[in-house]
């Protein structure tokens, strides 16, 4: 029996692990190796410099700024996305009428779900083209156009959106505008995820609560939300990864990939800039390794905090 | 039990079953009052606002694909084209979208199937069997979620290039190679997701299967995998979309040398189109291309959405 388990486990793991090692782990391991050199990325010349690149990280002003911008996204992206997704899922699943089966979803909830998920299926190209038009800073864009028409924005002084480095609540405005895109595109996916989790909660729990006279708000906050805890914490971890990699949005939406004037610089954009613009591949690899270590620590912390016993039903 | 709602949905397709048909029929009958209707109306209002915020930009892309170039620039906001320019689609299709589609389909059929199979096999073993090395392997997969892909770019390209010298079908610009790379890069999230899913499956059924003498792999394929269907559908959608929209890996690995056929996939090709249209100013053609890249995924999603729901209701009804 023991022997059978070992063979089974090995057989099931061999192929996925091999593929993963070759195409993912090995390139990263090499990158980690380069982080100890002064390799430029294009030439064959490289010298071992030990931990010099890492020491240099701590004095780098750009890195420090990027770090705080990452922390901003790390807090706001999961917070707003999950709050909005939960709110939408709540309205969808609890907003309807009450009857013998407890509280049913609103009419057309499946249609809403289909629609809300749409941004998730869009590719980066579509999102980029679209939001560039929405955010146009010349008064022709979707938001500026509407706001000027209703008189909320001065036509001579339209909102600059991703060209605006001025701080809002202590954070450059451009970051808030990027946050809006991230929440816009993410909320639907997590709403569907939470909705599915809500629907997998057995109906008899709700029936019992209703018999006890609980209102829909009570059942939501006392039953649904606690039972969703696992799903929410999975969502939080995954959104954390997304927040650390806002690179695609920064790259496409901001002037000079991290501008204006480095106002939207994040870890990933600094890495990209250092590796491919400044041609300091070794140093960029050191940044990436530092970022990876930071992320893994964070994920471990997250899992440790949210770990608790499974509930089976 | 009143069927009148404050919103316009008076014609409810599925009328509630008659009260008393099942036990517990009286539970909520008195609660469908004024507050409920207000709340129902508020729900609809907010949901509708968000739906418009999602749909309007998409509709705008589709409608811009039907405008003339000058109209795209003159009236960027309008949703109604002056006249429908269907030839934008024909132009974009022959400009390369046709081969993008074929290549993308060839790659996705293989990569999604393999991702699902290998990903759930690994996740299952890691979630439900204890053995030395379990946690390190799980963390290895998990750590792949944290690493920025472009940093692996240069070593990854070197690796693929060197493999291609020995095994040509695994070299750059080859479909099989891209399939394996997609699978490898999709494993991290697939394992992460299916791992948490397999952990929520009840132990009782697995134990019953073992008592009945099922082998480990038989237990997986005929009992656990079917039970994990809702999870498989979700992660399947995720992988189809993710791999359909993947642009970085193909841009890196599917570069054709002179004389080789171009094997570009859709997102990669669209980027090239969007760069090139800067010279040709073919805005409407770009929008048509974006629309054609967008609609198939929307259709696939809408089709699978039904299956997600039937899978979930099947799971709930035990």
C-alpha cells in the first residue's frame, strides 16, 4: 500500500514538475545568478560582483519610491476590488425577494453576472485602447467630455488623468486613475467567484436562520460572510499578486512607462527600465529577486494569518 | 405572496412554486414587504449602473469598428456610426487576423487541455496526499505567481533556442513549444486554485472509494475529478482567457526568422497591427481587429457561463 502511494504520487507529479522546472524555475534561477553579476544583457561580458547589486538597492531613491507605490496598490487593489465584488455579489444574491427557499437572487442575476465578467475576457490591447480614449486629457475623452458637458470640469482645464503627477491624498493622482482601471477590470471576476461560493452554501442553513427570524442583512453578515472567509482570503492573496504586478497598466497607460516624472513608477517598471533601457541586467535581476522574496514572505504571512480549519458541508 | 415588484420585471419567467408544495413554505411569506421592494429597487439601480459602466466601453469599441476612419477621429464618443462600414472587418481579416486565429486555436486546444490535466493531477496529489517534499513543491508552484515574467525573458529565450537546436519542434516559432511554455506558465495558478478546491471536497467519498478497492488513479479520474467539475470549469475559463490574451510569451518566443512562416497568435498580432496602424492610420481596421479578437472570447464565456451554473446547482442539490 505505501509503495503504491509513492508510485502514484511520483507518476502524477513527474510531468508537471518537469515542465515547470524547465520553463519557469530554470530561467528564474539563471536570472538570480545574473543578479550577482554586472551583466548588461546584450554583451557576453559579465563579471561576478557578489552582493554589490543588493547593497546598491537600499540607497536607490527610485526603488524606494516604487516600493511605496507598490504598497499603495497592495492595499488598495484588493481592498476596493473585494469590497465592490462582495457588494455586487451581495446585491445579486440577496437583493431579490424572499420566499420559501430563503432569499433568492435579483431578477436577471445571471445576466448581470455574464456582463460583469466581460472585462476579464478583454486582452491588454483592448483595455489599453479603450481606457486611453476614456482618459483622454484634451476634453474629447469619455470622462472629460461628459464632465465638461454637465459643467463639473472647466473646458480649458480638463482632468489630466494618467498625466497628472500631483498628489491626491498623498499619492500621485496617476496611481488613483490606474487603480480605477484595475478595480474596473477585476471586480466582475471576483463577484462571480464570491457568487459561486455563496451559492454553494447549503440552503438549509438559510432556512434555519429565516425560521429563527433573521433578516437578510443578518444572514449575510452572520452566515454568508463568515462562510466566504476562505474564498475571500484566496481572492485577497491573488489580488495581492496582481497588485504587485500592475506593470501592464503602467507600461501602456502612463507617459514614458512610469511617468510623468516617475510618479507612477512601481517595482516592475523600474526593473524593466533598468534592464532594457539602462542596460543593467544584473542590477535589474537583483531587484527582481528582492521583489520575489518580498512577495513570497507576504504570501506566507497572508496564508498564516488566514489559515483555519476547513468547513465541510 | 405578491408577484408585483417595483421595477419593470413583472413577467418573471420562473414563477415561484406554490406555497406549501414543500416543507417550510411559510418561512418568508410575510417578509416580502415595503423594505424588501426598496432594497430590490436599489439593487437593480446599482447593478444596472455598473452594467452600463462595463458595457458602454465595449459597445464603443464594436461601434467604432463600423465607422469610417475620419468619423473615428471626428466623433470618438458617438455610439452610432453614420453608415456601417463592414469592409473594415474584411480588411482586418485579410491583413492577418485569419492566420492569427488559426495559430491561436491550434495552440490553445493543446495547451488548455494539458494545463487542466497536469494542473489538476499535481494539485490533487499535493492537496490530498502527505509525503516528504509536498510543501516545498507546493511552494515552488506558488512562488511562480510572484515572479515578474519579463525577468525570465532572456534566459527563457536562450533555453528555448538551445532546445530547438537538438529538438527542432521545441525551438522558437513552433506551436508545440508554445503549448508547453503556456502549460508551464499556467501551472502556478492552476495548481494554486485546484489545490484549494480539492481540499474542500469531502473525505467521506474518497474513503468510500478506497474501501471499495479503487486504485489511487482510478479514484482521481472517476470520482474526484468529476466532483471537482465546478472548479475545473472556472479554472478552465481562466486558462482559456489567459492564454488567448497572452501577448508577452508569444512576442518573445514566436519570432519568425526570414523564410519561416509567421506563426503569430491573436494578441501578439493585434499589437503588431496597433503599432503598424500608426503608419497607416487605419483606426477603424484596428477596432475591427480588436472586435474580432474580443467577440469569440465573449461567446465562449457566455456559453460556459451556463455550464458553470448547472455545475454549481448540481453540486448544491447533492
